[in-house]
C-alpha cells in the first residue's frame, strides 16, 4: 500500500521545507537499517524505549523478544508503538501498532533469509511461523535535512 505524502509543517524558526521525500527512498532506509529504537507504553503511561533487531518486510517491521522483556509485556497490554532509526539528523519515525502475527510460509522464509543476510544468524523459517511481532505503520515522519525535505506519510487517510 502506497501512503499519502505531504510536506511536514514546521515552526517558522525551524525553516520551511520545499521538497518532499518519496516513499521508496524512505522505505529503503527502513529495510537497510541494522537496528531500530522501539518505544512502547508502560502500564503507568510512561514511555519505554529499547533498541531492537528487526526486518522491514512487506510494509512493516518484524521483530522478536523474550516474553519477559518490558517492551513485549507492554505490547501485550497496549499495541501502540513507535520505531525510530538510529540516525537523529536524517530521521525516519514510524508510528503505528504492533501485533503478534504468524506469517505465511513464504513470508517466514523471507524473514529467515533477511535475518541471515542482515545479522548473520540462522533462524529457521519454522521459528518465524510460530509467531513474531510486527509493527504496522499508521504514520511515518521522515527527512534527510529537516528544514529542506521533512515529510509525513499517512497510511490511514483519517489520521
């Protein structure tokens, strides 16, 4: 699904972007990223942020984690999640929801190949079919230079 793109309006002191990024470029940065910062919501409403390994595939980020970790416990209770790439100047910020999913055999095989290529470890496709977390974007904010090309990508026209 192709998102709707719009120029991000910034406070006047930040400058006025005059270019819009294209989704293909932004999505490729998500695919290529080695790590993602994942923000979840604790029971008391405070944020929890942790770096995670993951694979961006078919329009979402797949990742795992031990059920005892704070971020997984948070997601089981509240599916709201935000992913951020490691680069703070040329940012990509994904806002969405996370869900536990059981990928198809085809997707599980693609995840296993992607993990091997990206991280060098072998995890069987069958292990992915047992279930994995996936962040589905609702909105993505991105820029290479904030005051030049800041953009918002909306995956749900009502948001």
